[in-house]
C-alpha cells in the first residue's frame, strides 16, 4: 500500500465547516477510497490556529495517524540579501518559513514514515515541500490563485502591487516545480496545464448524498450560504444587496433573504445593510439539514471566475435552485442552464429571480435536475477512480 503524507493547515476538517475544510475532507475521503495509507501533518502557521485533536474526529476513519508541526517563522533583516531574494528568490522574499529547521523536519518526516508521495493542500504547504528538495513526488492541491484574489479585495497601492507581482512569480514557478497539480476548478486546471506544460487533474469537491429533511416552503426564500471570512462571499453578498435587493423587495415586499454563515469578518458597510427586517442572519449552522429547504433560491452573486465555489454541490445536494453569475459557476463544467439559472451579471440576476420566484414548475424541474447532476458528478463514488488513475500515473 502506497503511503501519502497529507500536509494541511491546522483547523477543523469537515464537509460543513468552510470551503477549505470541505475540500480537505473530500480529498481525504477520495484518497482513502483509492486505497492509500494516509498520514496527516497538521501545520500550525501562526498562534491563531492551534492544533486541536477534536478538529479531526470526522476524518479518523480515513487516516492512519495525525501529526502536528508548528512552523518556524524567521523575519528577514533588510539589506543586500533581502534585495537579492526579491530579484532571484521571490519565495524566500515573500514567505518567512523557508529555513533549515522547517526543511530538515519535513525531510526527516518523509524518511521516517517511508512516504511515497507528499500531498500539499494550499499554496504555503506546497511551497514548503517543493523548496525542501524532497526526493519524492510532491502534489499540489491548488485552491485558487492568490495574486488574482489580492487584486480584487481592495484597490492596491504600489507596495501591495509589488508584493502581488512577487506572489504571482512564486505561484507560476510552483506549478512548474511540483510533480503534479489538482484543482477543483476546471478553468484554473486548464490554466495550470498551460503555465506548467504538465497534465493537471480537475477534481470537483465531493459530498455524501443526502435526502433533505425539510419540506418545500409555500414561498421560496432567497438563501446565501458561507462565512464572511471568504472574499467571494463577503464581496458578493454586499454587491447583491447593492444591486438586486431593493428591486426584489419592490417586486415582492414580503420576500426573505436568509444569510447562513459567520458574519464577524464582514465590513461595517455590509453589516449595516444586513440590518433589514426582510433579512435573517443565522450565523454558522453545523447541521444544514435544519435550515436548507428544497426549491429555495440559492444565490451566488460573486462576479469573477476565481477558485472553486464549493457550496454549489451543496446547493444541488439539498435540491435548492442555484441562481449564480456565469463567472462564479464557470469553475464547474457540470453546471448549465439545464440544472441552474446562470446570469450575465447582477442586473440579470434580479430579472431572473423575479421570473423564477413564482414559477413553481420551473423551481421543481431545476431542483430535480440539480440533484441528478450532483449524483452524477459530486459524490466520491463518481470521482475516486479518476483520482486513483491519476496518482498511479505519478507513482508507477
């Protein structure tokens, strides 16, 4: 049995914790079903995210052991050497974990555990493993392009633009240096192949199929799921409220918007807009069976094609009706107007929701087709053979 060291950020791994945690869970389940022995290395990158054994209860059936490691951070001094790294070694310039202690630990770990492949979730762990010059394959589970998101969050000043340029250099180099990449976005998978000139694997996030426990409502509710710590959720929801919400309330005065997810990291401007009698903020909900009704209208108003919208499979699984911008859903080739409502922009989203809101027949049809798409493409059963074949091509 081949052995995999699964390097992941410390924190809870669960299909309903957040987008990243659901990806970690999906990958571990798929690796387990593919027949690999898995050792987790939970990395504490800073004191805000301590290692906690209880965070891994849900994935214990998939893994042999769980280890933790607190990364050492050494901030560099200014001077000629830092200028040299800015030009010739951007990874060391941008990321302060590139030092001998961390490199030696990882090298010793893979040798002691007789690891065959190092699987790196997210870019920092991939940078660490790749720059450690390990004598075994390193696979990078790519979540998104950091440099793209950095440019979307705020209007960057000159200093931020410079650091974003440096991070782009690191990301472009990284996909070339690792043995292979996988991505939950088909568009970013294609970009990786183009940049690296290597075959990458498109692997959508998978979930256990469920039967919704709640009944359809007499009038559908608009639903937005996801914590405000995620850029796409935070900016997308505020844009929806700015562009769509007043027009929807004018058309349907009793319409309700349900916001599910932690809102602590929302900007003051967004928090103020959420103080609306037609909006219900539920905070984080551990059991989605208690809040997600079939045939409710689930919005994804993010206007860019970045990363992976991990909640799209969740929407289909619960038989809700997905209404999303075309850009946000472009990561999934499985999503089309046959199983969802895809909008050109947020003005079009307003029009589409108004048309859909009272059309029970269309809500039923899209709900049914969405669930069928989920079963075909977003369960571990539908994806693990593809992953197994891809890893065999790397290891054999």
